[in-house]
């Protein structure tokens, strides 16, 4: 044993008590500096780490209160003359996708990354996503397993008539906007794209649940948008139905796309339904902004 270790009485005590693996004992002792008389740093100050703001609004369309989680660009307060594009995130509760997508947007807007423009993120918290993200299904099993389903028309009106006007009136926004939806959120994002396409400029549709209602949404003819669109569709390794229907959506959009509409597709073979969204959003921003 090295001499400087032997000179420590507490080490001598422990190494005499333990007859096996003395090196391990010594290493454990050094892992706890307070045992050796070392002082921990003094706490000078403490404050909460704030990611954004939470607003609760009353929806007359849905007849309930709804939560909006808002991420602001770093210089939002310091540059009062500047307006920002908005990213609307479905499944935007704090315990869903708001934190990691906001982190991705913050990272992507660093000057040395420059993945996308500085943006406001609006996370729309859920109360009943099965209700809000699905249109009425004629499939009996859908009806049995999702008894509250079929109210997407109301949710889309809530989005277009209440959320978007509130955001535009309350924050400094540009006209340009993006929607991100995954799973059932991808289903309702597709419905918005097909029925009221000019609600958003960019659509990020990930692992959409197009199996709903025996895949009937894929059979309707999308309404032609008046303004340019960029649409990104992605799916992971999620089984034959999910992979096939996502591919069919991409092909349908490519075939029936309007002028000035760009459509992109990714098969994320190393991702699953549960973890595809983060990489998909990153890839979408790369394709949308040409990085």
C-alpha cells in the first residue's frame, strides 16, 4: 500500500476491518470526500430553471380549459421589434413532447448550427387525445376501444378559431407556421392537411395512425392549398400496416400535390413508434430549410 495512504488513520481502520479487496475499500472512501474531512462548496444562490411559460385558456368550442406551453427564443424579450415563426406541437404537455422538441428547436437555432430560424413553440396540452385527434370511425373495434373518439372536427375548430388567434394576438409572430403531429396526432395533422391545408405552411407528420377507420382517410381527395407547402412524412420500424400506410400517404401527396408543394419521406429503420419523433423533427427541419 502506498505510504501516503497508510498515513490516513481512517483508511487504516477500514482496511484492517476488511480483509478482501482492499483497493475497492480505498476507492470507495475517496468517493465520499466528507468522510475525509473535505468541505462541499457553499451554495451562493439558487433559482428555478425556466423553460417557458404556461397559459390556461378557456375554450368555448370544446367547453373546457386547455393548457398551452410556450417556448420563446432566447432573445425574445431583448428584441421587441422582432417577430417569429410559430411551431404548433400536438401532444404538447410537459410530460409529453414539449420539452424535447423545444430543446431541439433551441439547439437548432444556435448560430453555429443554424438548422432553422428562431421560433416560438406552442405545445398544446391534452385532455383526451383519443377524442380530439380522431374523426368518427365506422369500424366497430375502433368505436369499442376508443369510446370517446370522433371529435377531431371540434378540435380543429379549437385550433383554428381559438389557439392560433390567441397566439397571434398575444405574442410577436410571423405568418409562417408549422404543425408537428405524431401517432394519433399525425392522423389529425393529416386530416388538417387534407381538409384545411392553408392552416399551416409546414407539416411534420410522424408515424400517423392511418389505420383508423379502416384507412378511410387515405381515400379522400385532399383540398388544394392556395399557398406553398412543405410536407414531411416519417415512420419507424413499426410493423407492416404503419409502414405501408405512411408510404401510401407520401405517394398520395406526391401524386396529388399542388404547385409549389414539396413532399419528403423518411423511413427511420432504427427507430420505433415510441422514439421516432425527435429524429424525424430534426430531419424535417433539415429538409425544409436546406441544411
